[in-house]
C-alpha cells in the first residue's frame, strides 16, 4: 500500500525555450523510474538543490548525485565516434539499460535516436544534404515543434507544452524499444534460415521478419522472399547494394517493369505473378512457389 503514495521524483531542467535533449532526458528518467515525475523548470540554484534529478542545467556532471549538465567547460565526455553527449545522451547512458531491457536494444536506440539528438544539440553535423534546403525531418525537429509559437506563447504555458513533449518522447522511446526487441528476435530467426539455405542468393522467409540489416551484411543474397503481413501475397524483394538507400545488387528484367496480373504472367510464364514495380526492385506473386519462380527467373537475367 505504501507504494501507492510514493512521493514523485522531482526532475529539474532549465526554464525558457526547451530543447529535444532536456525533453528526452526527462522522458528517459520517467520511464526508468516507471512512474510520472514532478517536472521543475528553473534556473534557480535553490530549485536544483531540492531536485532528485537535474538535467541540462546547474553546471555539474555528477552521476552519483544525479546531476547531468553538459554545458560547463569541464565537461568533455565524447563517444568513441567523437559525438559529444547532451543531457539526453547522459540520461540514456546512465538509465537507458533498464528502459531498453538489454544492451543490444540500448545500443540500437542510442545509435538511432539519441546520438543524432546529441549531435544536433552540440552543433555537430552528421550528414550533408544532397539538395540545398531539403533536410530530413528528425526526432529533434518533432520535439522542437512543441515549443509554443509566438501566437501561442501568450495563452499556452511553456511548461504545459514541455509536459506534452515529454509524453510524446516517452511514446517514441517505448515504441522504438519494442521495434528494436522484435527486430532482434526476427534477425535471430533469419540468421538460422540463412545458415540452412543451400543457395543463399535467394532467401525464403516464412514470415515478414525485419531482416534487412542482417541480409545486407551477407555477400550472397540477391532476393528475399517473404509473405505480406496483411494479404495472402508473397513479395520478392531485391537486396540493397550498400551504396546508398536505393541501389540494388540485382534487379528484375526490364521487360517486367510495371507489368500486372495477366501481363506479368505472360511475360514471366508464372501463372500467379501479380506485379513488378516499374523500378524493378520488388515483384509480387500469389504463392510462395510463384515468388520463388520469379526470383529464379530473375537470376537468369544478365541485363541489369
């Protein structure tokens, strides 16, 4: 019964415009504690002294006392890849293991969500846009968007907006942890299937496992066959070449481009062939056998 009346942990961050790192730090420690926290947004040292956790303010990095600022000159901690820590990275470093549930999941979230956010907060560029003025919309952009606009500032408190941003950050973290766990479980199954496949150019999966990264790390696969999660169709996916996000190791024959149903069946000789994308990176059949036949035919094509 006493646990029902536990005092909320007091978490302090700076006041004023908030940033993705302090939002995410509060989200992480709340998930770590397994309960809602009392958020204090202040630059007053008296408030820092009363807090159980202090992030992104206070001029101290002292994990033993739950003080996690990174702005002071004495703080020089960086990862091996040279990306420095923000308060989000420090929160994930010290509390993320419990949130993630395993070190493997922790590392995936650190790489996918936390490190890009840390880099942005520290003014470090981690990519160069291919098109001027066109940038990816990132997790940090999403969290920035909760700061009230100039029209909202007079009627909506920054504290309320901060709490809203923290709630959304928690949802994102929980979802990405779930995805990472499921992807790792799927990858283990794909590794087993790969090991027992004789001709590793064509990998046939019995479910839509998240296999992309493992398959791309193997030199042989050209096609991956898997059932579609929401239909009774089977997809034949080409494997990325590792030279960007779109180039493939092998494509389907040019004569299959944008062919559908009867047309594709005539061109391929596969009765249940359904569709081939115009860019030749995915084809579809109604059966596993049809999908395998499409992949086998594509192996014989040497034009692309």
